[in-house]
């Protein structure tokens, strides 16, 4: 759980980006949602809690905001693999990702992807890379399949 994407996921979960004080350039280029920034802030918060309140307080924060809801967090990080396994095992249909949109400047692009199962668009995702947008699309598809018990 201690890696940039997972800490960024946890930071987004508690809307940490909305509390950041950023420079104009970083604000303009989407720094509040940049994984590298919000994951570093999450680490800094854990460190500050440890320095101010000690190990037990830091442990409490970590359990409450980082290690909570592990099933959904694990589902997110393995979502492309999980979706592929689910589709192969239960639906026996073709699985395909289409990245159909790119917005922003070269170093600030946002990609949009769709996941298709049997040629039908099931879910969409967005991210700062094609891989990230496909991962989110797969996660959204898994949530949809899980809630509707499609088989």
C-alpha cells in the first residue's frame, strides 16, 4: 500500500487535494490531482502526525485512512487483471480497451478510455496516462458488474 498510486488513491478518498496551497502554475496544470504531489502530501501528513502525536496516533491515522477499505483499494490496483479474469471465467467474451480522447498539453494530457466487453461499452475511465485511464475504466466496469451480478 505504500507506493505513489495507492497513497494518491487514499489522498483522493479524503479529498486532500482541496486543502493544498499551490503556486499559480501548479494550480493551472492540475497539481491538486497529480499523484506525485498528493501522495507526497499524504506521506508528509503521516510524518507530521508521528512527530506531533507519536507512533500510536500515526498508526491510528494509517489504519483509518490508508488501510481501510482494502478490498476496494486492491480491486482498483489490480482492476485490469481482475476484469480480464472475470470476463474469461464468467462471460467468455472479448475484452477490449479503447482510448478515444486526449486533452491537454503534452506534459499535462488527460486520457479517456472505454472498456468494451463483447463489443459493448461497459465503463469509462480517465487518467494522466493511457494505462491509468484503462485501469480506472476496468475498475468502473468491475463495480458495475459487481453491483448488477452480470454473468
